[in-house]
C-alpha cells in the first residue's frame, strides 16, 4: 500500500503537474484526510489538458515513471507528510511537496535568518556582509540564501569563513551545480552546511525555478534581510513573500543615487525596517521567538 509520503514523491514526478497543481493536490488530501488519489482524480482536480494527461499515461505505460520513482527514492528527501518537514516552511502559502537535500538536515531546525541581495554586489554590500555576518555567526544564527552569484554567494562564503553554518536553497536539482564555480562552492556547502531543493535531483536550471525557490528562502526564516536590490529583482520577490507570511523584513538603506539601493530604499518606504546595525537583526530575532 502506497503511503502518503510515497504518493507525494510520485506526484512530484508527474510531468505537467506544476507548483500550483501540486499544492491543489496537497490541499485536497488535507481536506479529505486521504492518503492518495487515483490518476483520474488527479486529472479531474488539476484540470489537466488531454495532451498533458496523455503524456503522463505514456510515461506510466513505458515504465519511465516507475524507473524515475525507484531512482528518486534513493535520495535524501523530506515530504509534507513527514514530521521532519520544517514547521516554518509548512506555514507558507505554497509549501513544496518535497525537499531534497545534501548535508546536515538538522540545520533546518535551528534559528535561521534569510539574507538576499543583488547579483551585482557592490563594495558597500561586501562591507556590510563582512562586518555584520560575524555577529550573526556568534549568535548561532544559520544564514539562508540562494547560492546565486553576488550577494547570495558572499553570504554563504563569509558564513563558512567565520565557521558558521549556512543553508543554500537552489533552483536546480541537488545533483546539478549552477552556476558552475571553479571551487565547487555547492559541494563545500553540502559538506559544511545544507543544500535544499524542491526540484528533482537531476533537474537543470529553468527561469521559473528561481522566483519559486525564493519563497522557500523566506519561508525558512522568521527574519529576512535584503542587502542590495534593484527596483525589479528576485530579492524583492523574497522580501514580499516574507511580508505576506508575516515575517520580519529588514532592508539596508543605500545612496539614493545608486540603482542597487532603489529596491531596498523602496522597501523601507513601504514599511520594512531600515537596517543599520547587526544588533537590530539579533533584537528582531529575539522578539520573533
């Protein structure tokens, strides 16, 4: 008999079942207190097109889905049906059905602070991180970011340089390193911290993955910090998700003449806490818990 956990893994493998449809299936399971659905019930509930239904049936008949299912069960994974699923993440509007991981999963239960910012990290942003991260590490906070170039990468590197612990939420499968780096930063994090992904282990990067993974970054932490951001950026998506989930959002103010401070200054004007000292992060963290 397939358990709910196994069913969620199976659903995650179905082609054409995206984020919103997966969440609809989870909601229906919760409302009806059922462990699983039939294939036809999935088709009806998700209103899949005939072409998408045919694609799934072909994958089942060919054995492709069974082979992928047997493979994916060999990977470390936590599902929404598991007690080990992070409670803060469970609270968000569309929690991922499955979280594949590499590294120390116990970090998920530690106090986390999300830190995001521009891929075009300036000297100002570098100084902020280099000056403030040691204080966060000393306070035993786990940093969470997205392993992108620029701010994310600097957060992970500086945290590990200070002998702290960091979580990288990635927009590919855990077996895929993106972007490629000569020093294999992703591998380093998997050995010293934690890599998390809602994507199948072999999935390559896709444009829609990155805004999707931002909700996980914000969902893992009660406090989200934006260091630098353009007016239209992924960091603002992360901040807005955090605001929607009633989490604390803090933004580093910057020169009004700098395009990389437009996003953070706008956040502050909209009500985010202006961040001028690491002590504020620690104070907000204490208040949040």
